[in-house]
């Protein structure tokens, strides 16, 4: 064979062999790379979950010392200022204090109150309701301090020819003598809410008398009038405090309609009116706080709606 031809064949064989080796190596490398790439995930059909019965959440039983954004119907609230609150056992020894409470109902009937407190009120001529034989209402306002709404309240009462009772403190009288004079001049009752707004059951007899007489003497000096009705501060009382104040010539005045309105911003006019209307009953003694703006704004509509439902406004002097 020609020498040149043989050399050419050798070259061709070498080139061919090298190319095949490189191709095999490349394919092998590619197969290894492919083996290292994880396969796409396989979606397993989930098994039926085992659902454990959901435990009911515990109801929040924190006492509503402060007013809710919206008054809740039939909600009992404790009374750092007059509202509704339930003692633990409903009973207390004669020397121990009770907090006034009542249980609102949706039947527009006289609400249930503490049995022992009721017996004490009957014994010492206390008041928490008036004549239940007719659609009579007795409107009262507590005036611990002036928040700018009493004049508006007096204007509305005058426009609607309604007489009410205002219970004032010593500080209120000193700071607002002209308003107090106006209350008396326009035919309203001005009642005693004590000089310094203490819990009367926690005081000695001497201090109870001083708290009440200091205010009544100042009231007589400024207005020439006298006081015969007492609203115990914070709605707290005992048989001793009822007995002493009765001997002083006072009738303790509690209430059968109230709500958490002692904070100035509590509720809207419509909310506050709706709450009171839902709790009305024949003979109701209604407690409102004059520091509450919504109370002042809803008063005219409240009076109108009560009269449309056949109620008439009477005074504490008409309660026997």
C-alpha cells in the first residue's frame, strides 16, 4: 500500500476514535447532570384532616367599670358612679355597705332589686320608683361637677315644661351658684349629694351628718331654700346610713333606670335615648348625669318620645 495512503488512513482512524470518545463522555456527563436534577414534585392527595372539636372561647367577664362604646341592653354594670351592680351574695350585715343595683328587663316592668335593700328602703322611706299604677316618670340628674351642659338642660326642660330633681355636691354649689339658683327658681328640686361625695356607709354618724349639713346650710345661705332629698354618693348605702339620714329628715333617692353615662363622652344622643327608652316602665325614677354631652342633646327628643308613648313627667314630691 502506498505509504502516504496508509498515513492518511491512520489519521482518519485517530480523529474518528477521538470524536466518538468525546461524544460518549459528553453524553455521560449529561446523564449524570440529569440524574442530579430532582424530579418535579409529586402532588399527593391530602388525607382527610382530623379536626379536633373547637373549644368555646371564655367570655370576658371583666367588670365594666368604665362605660362601653355602646350601652348593652340588659347589661349589669358596677357603680363607681350610679349605675347597676350586683353584690356577691345580695346580702350584707346592717353595718356593711351595699351598692345599689337593679336588673333591667325588656318587659317595661319594675325591675328586680336587692331584697334586703328593698326592705331597708321601705323601713326608712327611701325611693327607687314612683307610682306604678300609671305611666309616670320621675327624671333626676346628678351634678357632681359642671361640664357646660346644665344650662342647655335647663333650657330644654323649660321649653317642654318638665320639672326634675338635680342632686348637687358642695363643690358644685360653690362653683355654680347662679345655675343652682336657676334650678330652684324654675321649679326644680335641688337635692343633697353631700359636701365631698364620700361613701356614707364608711363614715361615722358624726361625719355623715357633717357631710349633709355642710351642704344644706350653704345651699340655704345662697338660695334661701332647703333640702329634703338625698342621693347617696356612688349608690352606696347601709342600714345605718339610711337610718341616720332618715332621722335628719331626708328621703334617700335611688333609681330604677340608669346606665353608664357618667363619662362625658359616653354614647351618642341616639344611643343614650334608645338605652333609656328600652328600660322605661311605669313609675320609673330615671338617673342621668348632666356631665354627658349626649344626654343634653337627646333630652328634648327623649321627652317628646316619652309623651308620644303616653308617659307623663312627675316630681319626687308626688311620691308618697
